[in-house]
C-alpha cells in the first residue's frame, strides 16, 4: 500500500464515474494521448539520431520537440485534474543519488 503522505497530487475532479465501464472517460482519453506521445517520442529520438540528411534531421527534431511539448501539456492537464500522482522521494534517497552522481564528475576529462 502506497503511503498517502508521500504523494504529490491535486484533488481529483468529480468528473469520473465511480464504477468503471467499457466506455472511455476524459481521463482515459488524455491518458491514452499521453501514452501515445511517450511512444512516439521514443521512436522519434531514434529517428533523429539516425537521420543522415540535414533537412530530414531538422524536420524530425521539430516534430520531436512538438511531441514532447504536447506530452507535457497532457501531463499538466492530468496532474491539474488529480489524475496523475507523483510519489515524493525521501530526503535520504535524494542525498544518496546526489552523492552517487556527484562522484561521477571526477571521471570527466576536463
């Protein structure tokens, strides 16, 4: 069971049905759009790295940027409606990650 105190979320809007039916509601449609954007950006990241023609590279990069912006907009919409929850990290875990990655900087050549 997830600790409710460690969650970062807005109150959920009252627009969702209490009993889930096969019909898609607003949250379902937005979540589907966000999932699609995530899938597309994964594929576009590969395409932009491997595009050999400069104009093709520029076009794919523009599409990738716009898709990332669309995903962010959908995420913000879900978060604002309380449909996307985040778990707050414990300070000890943050400190451990900082120490781990801060140590990597000594390996840089300059």
